[in-house]
C-alpha cells in the first residue's frame, strides 16, 4: 500500500507544471561617482538634482524599488543629458552589483570627456 501511494505521488508530481521563481532584486543603494579628467573638473551636481531629473524624465529608479535594467539604462542617458545642460561632455557607465540575498547596488560613473581640438 505504501509503495502504491509513493508511486502515485511520484507520477502525479511529474504532471505538475514546473514552477520557476524569478526574483527581482530590490535596489538597496544608488551611487553616482564623478571622474574628472581635467584640472577644472566636473561641475558639482547634487544627488537630489539627479533624482529630480530622473523623476521628470519618467525614470523609475529608486532605493527599495524593484531593479529594472531598462530604467538603469535610461537613468544613465538622463545623467549624461544633465551634465550636457551644464556644458560638460561626459560618458556615463553603470554597474549593478548583487547584494545577498536578493538586493542590488546600482553605481554610475560619470567620466569627463576631454575637449581636444
């Protein structure tokens, strides 16, 4: 009897659809680092202004929110445009680092481009 029940449970479980869980990590921190390449340096842009620009442009990237890689890409573009408004040519790189168990840190590097002529 035990063997029959065990066989039924084994066979029955093979018909159940495989359930894979997809965990979207939460953003635990966001960093923006300036990398000047000239003695003059980069203008100081407060993080508060960066967050306001993201919000104004519809970028949904915030601490304690689910990570959206498309939003991270868009945030980099908005960050580049923010520096362009201040007369600076920059390249923006980003990285996403996992924080166990299911969190992430998003870091942006704003690298000043030289104006060689």
